[in-house]
C-alpha cells in the first residue's frame, strides 16, 4: 500500500478519536446549587445584583438564559434534576414524600457516577432540606443515601446570628418570613461559608481520583443572612422595586390569585427596598463562596478536568405581580440561572443560548460528556448540541413543562405561556410573551385567542401524559 494513503488514514483515525474524546471524557463533576435564587445575577443582565465570581464562571462556560425548572418548590425540583424525570413520574410533588419509596430502583444522577467508580459526595442541601430549621439542627432528613459515598451536613445559626436583624415582611409569622440579618461575624460563621470550606476539603482529599461533588448553598433562601460587608455593597434607597400594573391579578384564576400575594406579607415600598437589599446581599455572599471553591479547583490543577454546573432549584418572585417567593407559574418562578462550564468546549465559553431548556436535561448531558450509560427512561435531552453552538438548529425542544400546587400545569413555548389550574378545571392563563413579556394580560378568555388557547391546552395535555400524569393518580 502506498505510504501517503496509509498516513492519510492514520491522520483521519486520529482526528476522529480526538473528536470522540472531546465529547466524552473521564472527568470530575462539580454541581453547585443555590436555593430560591431568581435570575438576579449580574452576568444574566440584572442591573443591581453583584455576582463577580459567577460571572467569571460564565465566562468559562455557557449561560442557559431560557432554562426552566419542573416544579417551583425545592423538594420537587431537586428530585427532578437528580433523577432526570418529571415530578409526575418520580412522585415528588412537594417538599414531603420519599423519592426512594416512590422509586426504589431509581438511579440518581450522582448514583450513576458512583456506580462507575466515581467518589460521590454531598455537602449541605442537594435534595430538600427544611431551611432554616435543618441548618440550625445540622440535619438532612430528606436526603437519598444511595446517591452518595460521603455527606456533610452544615450546622449554622441562621437568623440567630449576631448582628442587626430586620423583619422586612412584618405580617408574615411563618418560617418563610423575610428576615434579614446584617451579621457582625465573618463568612465562615454562616452556612454557605461552612459549605464552601467543606467542599474545599473534599477537593483536596479527592484530587487524585474521579469525583462527583454536589455542594448546596442555602442562600438566598430566607432568612437573608450575610456578613455586613456584603450589605455594604448596596445602597438600600436605590433598590428598584418591580413595576406592577394596577389590577394586575384581577384576570388571574381565583384559585391562585391571592396565593403569596403581598396581603400576606405587609411589605410597604420602604420595606420592599430593604428586602431587595438583603436578598441581593445574601446572593453576593453566596457568590463569594462559589469563588473560593473555583479558586481551589485552580490551585489543585483540577479546573481543566472538571465540569462545573451552577444552578438554582427554581425561580423566585420578589414583588412581581405583587407576589413573593415560589410555587407560582409565572416566568420569574419557573426560570432559573444556569451555567455549564465544560473546559474543553472553549469555543462557546462566555456565550449564551436562548433556546428553551429544562433542568431534567442536565442528567443526560453529564452522562454523554463523561461517556456513561444513563437509564433509558430519562425525560431530558443532552445539551451537547447547544454547548457546541448556542444557536444550533439540532436542538429540537420547543417547550418547557412545569407543574405546581393546586393542579397547576404550564407550558412555555418560544412565543406563549399557557397555564391552567385544578388540572384544567379551575381556570387558565394565556400570555403572549413576545408582546407581553411581563405576563400582565391574561388572554385565556379573549375570543380572539380561543383557537390558540385550545391548541396549547391540547399540547399541554399531550405533554403531561408523557411526563407521567394519570387522572387516577393526580385528579
């Protein structure tokens, strides 16, 4: 055989091998999760919140700016992400329940890596934890032991930390009240600083073997606790309160109209500014702890061999629609800030995609990137096409599916959001996201949009069956 063709074949084989290696490598995985974090990150375009370390992570990865959760409450969303399954299938429809009881043979995301000789660790909140009570007690009652080789629970004072304490929602007496604490102590005296410290220790101990580490931060979940220096980053009087049209909720179905509306909280405009300052301060504190972990990756020579994911469990309302917190089905509560940093896909570092994606897509993505074989029943799709090209026409998903309390179900398409309640019997919402991105005008009863509403409702019903809904179980 002539020498030239042999060399050409050798070169082509080598190139193909390199391309294949670029798609799946035996690398480490670091999953960083915030709690109750909206898209209030400076790298996601927020005009006031300061998150320099997460912005740095985004510069070395990709921002998914249209990423949606599957249930806007901690327990359900986290179980969905960790199983790659919609809540109707894994049975986790709130903060109660037991994932392993619902699905004894489920192979969770970290368990897949554990089964393939990765050392799997959990620090603080990955599955649901009752905040602040379980941080104060140092427990994790809803954890999934088969998911981990080692775990670390964090014990911290939360709202009992020394410093100036303010109640920004004076009418609310529940554990979810907006308590702010400008703490006189340092970073390491609070939950997220302790979590970062534990993560740094994990990285140092496991630097020479493949690992999957899930590190959960509890901020900005209430109470809004942070050292004073993070409050000093913000000027309270300059905080921008969301603008809400008068009578905004009058066209929203009664079953959800007043749920977590301001009537429960008693937040005046002046208190609202203080609430936002405390929320952003706790985010900046959490951001600094992310930075400490990223610095350790660099110092240990692990940065180029570690996939890093940052996400919130769900979005969060901070006065939009005169509502607060979670379990709503507006854009602010379903959309999450999501960053995925894959070191060898540098071509798209610092870029963002606007394609619709879902948190269930993380599981198959990590499996493909690391060459592991995932369970065949996953609901998500690998994000690899978007990691190669943020505008890829190979990404076919055109809809995010999110459910909530009171039989709430919602689909979000590039142009529309359609939501109904009581599994369809308690009213509906239809929003034209191109002309009404704030979701202020409900078109569900507008005759001009009757055909559009009917088509979207049919699409939703078809989707929920694929997601595991059965009338016998959920109606």
